[in-house]
């Protein structure tokens, strides 16, 4: 019996914990299982999921990338600033992609051509991207988009 319980918890422990958490949250608040809240959870977790898929390839190849979140933040901040300053969504997406590609290119060149350890390179890029985000935003969020840009 104990071996079966250990096997179940080992293989399905996270799923069981997730279901229990959902049950507790449903009991504690009537808003948890509403369609708008569930859509909000999916929308917010999708960004992390997309980034995780990209980083999976880096980790599988034996590398590490600490700068992913910070590069995403600076790309998003610059894209939001582009849209706020009158740029279209297409231009903002292209600008964000260009920023991400540039950061990835710098990371890749420093690791492959300069021979610097990926941990050190991406730690440095993380600090640079955080700093650029802070300087660009002056410490304030960018908001005030028209309703057409909302989900």
C-alpha cells in the first residue's frame, strides 16, 4: 500500500497539488472559476510558456540563459513605447523582435566566438536588459493604450 502511494505521489504529485489548490481557491473566492479569471490566468501563463519552450532548447544543448526574462521585459517595454508614440502594432512587434534578436545575437557571439561561459554572458545581458528597461521607462509603466489593443 505504501509503495503504491509513493508511486502515485511521485508520478502525479504536481497534478494532485494543482487540483487541491484549485479546490481551495474555488472555496475561498467565488471569482476563481469565472471565465474571465480563467482567461486571465491562461493569458498570463502563455507568455511564460512560450519563453520556457525557447529556453528548453538552450538547456537541452547544455547551455543556460539567465537573460530571457529581462530581454523579454525590454522588448515588451520598447514595443509598448513604440505603440504609445503612434507606431502600429506591426511595427511594435517588429521592433520587439529586433531587440530580442539583437540581444540573442550578442549572447551567441560572445559565447561562441569569444569563448565566454554562457552563465557569465547571459548574467551580464540580464543586467544590461534590466538597466535599459529601467532607463527607457524611467521607472514607470507604459499604459493608456486604446481599447483596440486590449484582449
